[in-house]
C-alpha cells in the first residue's frame, strides 16, 4: 500500500475542481470567440457578397478557424468533466477512509502509516494469561479489525480506480487538433471522445428532460448555473438541440455544433460500414453542406434575417432527415409563424424551405408596413413527410407529427413567457394534414390563426374540431392544383374549402401546387396579412358536394 493511505487522507479536491473550472473557462472562451467570429467576421463578409477565388479560400480558412475553436471548446469541457468526476470520486473514497479510521479509533485498533490495521498489544497483565489472546473479547476485536481493514482497502482501491480511469480518459484528449491539424475528422473525433470518456468513467447518461413538458424543461434549464448550462450544451448537443422550452439561442448553438460534427464525420469517412450506399452517403454529405452554407450566408445579417437552427436530424435514425429553422428569433417576436411543409419534403429541401419562409416574412412585413413589429417565421420539418406513394393517402405520418408539433408550439409559448406573440400555424399540402392532426388532438396548438394551403384534408370534418375559433381558420387552393382537387376529401378528412367545414377561404391568384409563394401574389400576401393579425382577401366557401341518390 506504500503511502497511498497517507496521500488519500491528505487529499484536497479543491485543486482538481479549480483546474476543472479553468478548463470550463477555456471552453466558454472558445465558444464566445467562435460566435463572435461567425457573427462579426465570417457573416458580414458573406453578407457583403464577397466572391471569387480569394473569397473561397478565405471562407474555407475562416471555417477551419471556427471549427478549431469548436473542437477546443468540446475537448476543454470534456477535460473539466473528467477532473470534476475524479475529484468527486476520490473525495468520496477519502470520506469512506476517514470513516473507517474513526471506527478503528473508537474500537481501540491501531493503524500504521501504510493503512495496516492491527490489534492493540496485550497489557502486561494479559501477557501473563495463556488464554488472553483467544479470549471472546479479543476474538471479537479481531473480527472488527478485519472489517476495518476491508473498508480501508476498499477506499484505497476506489481512489486508485478513479485516478486510473481519469488518467485513461484524459489520454484520449490531446493537442493534436492544434499541433497536427487535419482537414477533416477532428470535430467528429471530439464528439466521439466525449462518448468514449463517459464509457471510460462509467458515467450514466445525465438527466435531460424527455421533451414531454416544455414548461418543466424550461424550469430545469433555468435551475442550472451558467457553467452547467454550457457543459450540457457543449457535451450533449444532440439532446439539448431538440428540447422544447429552451431558448432559441441555446437550441441554435447546440444544433450548429451537431451539424459541424456530423458534417465533419461524413467528410472524413466513406460509405463503407455506414449502412448507406455510396450515392446515399454522398447525398447526405451534400445535404448537410448545403444547409450549413445557407445558415452561414445569414450570419451577420440584420436581426430579423438571422437564421436559427432549432432542430436537426440528418437521417441517422431512419427517415429522410428533419430540421427546424427560424428566420428571426421567435423568443422576441411580436408575430410568429410556423410553416409546415408537405409531401416529399426532406432535409435536402431545407434551403428551398428557407427561401419560402423568407417570402412569408416579407409578405408579413408588407402587411404591417409602418410598424416596428418583429416577425419570425419558422420552417417546421419536425416529422417524416410522406413520399409520393401510398403513405400520402393515409394519416399515419400526420399522426406521427401531431405530438411533436404540439410540443413545439407549447415550447414557443413557454419561452416567450409574458411576451405572448401572435402565433400563426401555416401549412401546405400534406403539411395541412399534419397540422390538422396536431390541432385536433390534446389541447391543440394554442394558435391564434391556422392557415391550410392546398389541403387534401386535415383529419377532421369541421374547423371547430381544430381547437380554434373557425373565424380564425383560413384555407386556399388555386384552380389548377388538380392533384389536390382530386384527392381532397377522400381519405385524409373533409375538404376544408367546402362550406360545411367552416372557416374562411382566402383569395389565391397563382398557378400550380407549389406556386403559393410567388412574389407579390395575392396567394402570398394574404398569408402575410394573416401572420400579422390582419384581414386577408376572401372568397365565398365552396358549396358542399352533394351526391344524388341512385
């Protein structure tokens, strides 16, 4: 046991905790530097429209700088986690050791400098008694000696195990990212290191709300110290990024970190062993690259044009991928709109969906001209939209979207708190079916207005079933949207355009199933008016379809 016994008795956890605090400070500093670089350097240069070979090289270099800062942030937070964990475990071992020593003292046992426990020597009188060493009292004390020795040995072993595990975990973290930089793979390695370190230390998954109650999630987040919040955000971004009820800035930061790590892993790897074909692998990489490029373009943009990544699933868990992107921060908006897309929308569609929410925001601005109201529009692809096959004629995907959509809108309300914005849930095509399922179930969407463009049905027969005053339900369809005219009212619920459904039919003047966002069109402007609580142009409801008796 050498002198491990004495070292453990003298152990002071403050040293390791102070070191951990310094590492957390480095992680926080790296995060702050990365954020400032993105918003004050990289973003403004992109906004200025800098092009050409020099620009391409510069943006690539700046991207690597931001990635390096992100890696330093993650690995520094991981070092802090290891140091705190080791300090706590050795301190617990020290507490157990001191308790064992105290028990030995109470029983009159002797403990040597190396932690060996022995019985007290016999008195002179006892030495003259042949049976003294085997007396009942002496045998009982010998049993107690064995118990104390076992406790001391266990405390020393626990301390050594904590130290050895910490040493092994720290060996995974090194300065290679700075001294031997790689083009790709370092960010992904940092993410893997966090998971491997947790295994090395035998750490259970930390408590993070299960996303069933946005208010409880918000309360949990507020209960954490800033240091704890940064640790959760840095080490567990995949989970934090999807928690409804957390601030927009927090979710955006977490999901951008996930995006960088997953994209880096794809660039550094290949399709072999991924479960994907080479074509699928390359498509996923290109999809994430396009999303990152679109997000980067808006860094440094005016406040209302900044993009926030509120959810990201690259498709690693099945499906075509999911993403939630806001233009303008909904936490501070006077008017908030969700746009739920429909059939065949995938993660690869997100850059186009961002163009669509930009059009909606511009239409809403035009409708509120002369005011300084803030408008946020969110593209919510938080579900696996159906493909152009049999799935589009059933409500299965819509029902799968219902609860996540309800939780999201509730989360928006929770984060806004007393600043309750006017909330519009807009939707298109099968997205209207998803909105219908969400609005009809539970307590609804807590929306002020619901818009359903080109709806094939909303899983219900009447607008009043959507937990909203029918006077605040709006639907529209162009005359040449033949597919929707054909299928509406068949298998997904009644046709919202008919008189019996209730609500209002808005005026449309565009063409085709995807033309509802054409610039300066009534189709688009009417949606904008609704988003800011205005009154759109309407047309009479269509007569109910009456099938004559045979």
